[in-house]
C-alpha cells in the first residue's frame, strides 16, 4: 500500500512538473510554499542548476529533508531571495490567503506560479468540495495512519474554494498580474486545475527578459 501511494505521488509530481517546467528558469532558486510530501521539489532538484527550498506550516514530507516550518504568516526568507515562488494547491487552506500570496511575492524576484483548482456553478462547487476532502483531510488521515508522516493535527481542512473570478480578484489585491493562464478542465464536472503564472505588477524588466516567453498570455 505504501509503495502504491509513493508511486502515485511520484507519477503526480512528474505530471505536474511537465506543466510547470516551461515557467521555471534553467538555473536559479525556487521556493516551494506549502510543499507537502516533497515529491515535487524532489523532481525539480533533478534539473542541474535549480535549487529548491521548501516551506510549509506542517511537516508532511515523505521524501527529501522536509520543509522549513513557519507559522503561516511570515515566510523565513529574504525579500527577492528566489527566482520563482510556487503555491501548488495551497490557497484553499490558509486563514488569510491574501497575506500568503503577498509573502510569495515578497520573497520572489517577481514571478509566482500558482496551481489551483477552480469551480463553476453548483455542480462544480460540489465536485471541488468532494475532491478537496478526498485529497485533503482523507489522504492526510490515511498517510498518518500508515505512519508515512509524523503524528500531528491535520493542516488540510479546506477553508474556501475559488471560482476563477475570485482568484483573479485575489491576485490583483496581492499586487500580482496574470501573465498566463492555462486551465485544465475536468469535463462534465465544472472543475478546472488552473495554472497561473503571475508577475509582480511593477516587475524588473531585466529579470523578465531572461526567461522564455509564456505559452499563452492573458490581458
Ligand atoms: C494539498 S497539499 C499540496 C502539497 C503540494 N504543494 C503538492 O501539490 O503536492 C497543501 C499544502 O499546503 C500546506 N498549507 C496549509 N496551510 C498553509 C499555509 N497557511 N501556508 C503555507 N502552506 C500551507 C499544507 O501543509 C500542505 O502541505
């Protein structure tokens, strides 16, 4: 059972990385905020030249050395210390997602990558809530029961779910503009796993020009 779960997590991390890699620099520093099991960071570190630091409010790591823990408000990292900050399926949990986004912006040189599930309508809301339960508190309890993570309280109780317009508003409030947006819809469920590449609203133009162009730009 444990090796099946490990295989699923590795497979998921590889799939996610295929979507994300085009938005990463070929070399530099990445801050993975809400790093979870550590499988994503483990794959990213395989690219020579990339350094990945993990930050989380709980230690859920199965692989790697585990995250630097923080209290959910101030990330213990210097301003502009990273080329990219990532928040993958995290924003539904914090009490104050706006502050967390601002922190991600503060520690990055301008680029923040967000992967977040969004819903449309009542049907989508239902499926996203159900999915959040299965991949959140249910998965956590299973991992804790199997002792692949240390005993601890569950940090995965969903506080909110987002529609795309709600996320756009949150990004704007955080001072981030959407450089590109790639929805990935679950057809028939009205749920999408959206990849957003965000940039600080007044980015350093020299920095931006050192990266490859986005796949799809959003006005
Ligand atoms: C669903 S897991 C996603 C883990 C990983 N990003 C991934 O996609 O595999 C959500 C993560 O967000 C973290 N988290 C919850 N509240 C947080 C907060 N306020 N600040 C940062 N991370 C938080 C959890 O501890 C957990 O590691």
